[in-house]
């Protein structure tokens, strides 16, 4: 399962596109932070960040990309 599908499934989205409009709670954010990132590359995290957040600069680490995704999902 790719990273976007994993996030959509984990957050209960029926469609991948729901990730673009979803607002998450602090509890969901903490759970996302605890998900293992093994099996996913930095490129996959950058792709997920671009898809979920719109245009964004590439991140230099998985942790940085994941944090940007979480912050973006919480700000909506």
C-alpha cells in the first residue's frame, strides 16, 4: 500500500481526494506521528505532501515531511 492510500485508510477517507480537504484532531495527529515510516521513502513522503498540501518545496527528511503534512491537516 502506498503512503497516500495508507493515510487515507488510517484517517477513514473514502477517497484519496478527501485528504485534500480533511481536518484532523490533535489525537489523530499524535497517532500519525506514531505510525512507522519504514517501507516508505522520502520521495513518497514528498509526493504525499505535494498531494495533500498543494505545491510545496521538497523536504529533506521524512520527519520534516510528515510534520508538514500533520500541520497542514490540522490547520484546515
